[in-house]
């Protein structure tokens, strides 16, 4: 019978929870950065429909990384006006 991590060692659970929290933070940060970039790019600066990339970004880690690697046309971001 497998013991839970809390019964084996209190520290093990804390390390696992901390690692999970860090991974979740990285995922949310990547997704937010990708969505922000997608929102500020013109449609001609994105490979394929923007709505499709918005859905792809939802996929854990792979989605935002795929968008940054394959979804953007380099040099396509419009400068801020003002």
C-alpha cells in the first residue's frame, strides 16, 4: 500500500506543492504573455487565424511556446502610436 507524501515526510509534500506552484506560475505567465502579444499584433503579423492561436495558447506550456516559435511573423508587431 502506497503511503501519502505527508506520512513519509512533511517536507516532501511542501517541496511538491512549491514545485507545482512554480510550474503553474510559469504556465500562467507564458499564456498571458502569448495572449498579450497576440492581441497587439495585426492579423498579417500572425501565421493563421488569430482565434486559432488563442485556442492553441490554452494548451499547457506547449501552446504558448508553439505560438512564440511558429505563430508570429517576425518584425510584424506594429509600433505604438501616440
